[in-house]
């Protein structure tokens, strides 16, 4: 018979907090899937209405320590990584270049031995002007979109999460890429809109925005 014993040596033991309890995820599970599993368990225990508390407002799940072999990427260099920019462009495009009212996000978790970036995509919550980003031990940055209809700067909740978790908070918006570092007073716009949208696409979007609806429509 197979040995089904659950131990810290064979499983990630994750405390999901009050009302949910502890879950065990096999250590053979890819890192990028661990967060998705934890989030699905959390969401399954939430009220089925728009007033359900946001995930980042809850005590963070006690995620297991990750292998020491995974080094942390210097925070100030994260946004210069090609994979960081590529993933930023993907979620910005997913949100219609800021024209949708929902948000998308991903989380940065160090680099692999081959220097490639470890990125965890966060499943979209589809909440208006809001997204949820559960933070794991070892995460260095949260990157998320803001619709064109809201402020391009990090919200008070964004800054609270950054300060409480000690991670960088990036916002992708029509202004470009904004960074808020924990416990600093003001966010900094570190790259313009060209960082997120190629020039040809930017021109096309501006052209569409300037079109008038046909008479009688």
C-alpha cells in the first residue's frame, strides 16, 4: 500500500487561517501552482456575493519557506527584466490597455539559477476596480493594473499591503509603470506608457478614442 502520511518533509503545510484550517500540498507541486491551490481553497470558503472581504484584507496564509537555492532578485532591477516587462504587457493587454474596469496581477518571486524570473500569475478576481493578491514567503513584488478610470497611483490598500508585507508594489496604468516601495511617502513613475504598449498600438488606441459614433447610433 502507498504511504499516505503527510509530513513537512513531503508536503507544504499551509495554515489558511480562521474558518478554513490547514491544507497540505505535495512538495512535488510546481511552485506556481501552490498559490493557485491556496487561493481556490480560500475562495471556496467565501460568501457568494460582492461584499465578500478582499483576500488581501485577511491574515496572509502561512506559506512554507521556499528552497534556499532560489535567490532573491534585487528589487530595484526587477522591472528591467525582460520577462517582467513581457508579463506586464500581457496583463495590460488583457485589461484592454486600461479600458476595462477590472484588474489583473502577477507576483515576482526571485530568480532561477539560470537568471530567469520566477513569476506567479494571480487568477483574476473580476472585481470592479479591485484585484486580490495573496503574498507568499519570499515574494518581492506585486504588479497589477489600474483601469484608466481610476488614479494611476497605488491606492491606500495597495500601500498598506506593501507596508505590511515589506514588498514593492507596482501599478500598470495609462501613465506607465509606477513603483511604491514599503514605508515611503510617495510612489514614483519609473517608466512611461511605452513600457507597456508598443507605439503602433498606442497610436491605434488614441485613434479609436477620437472617433465619433455615426449619426443616429
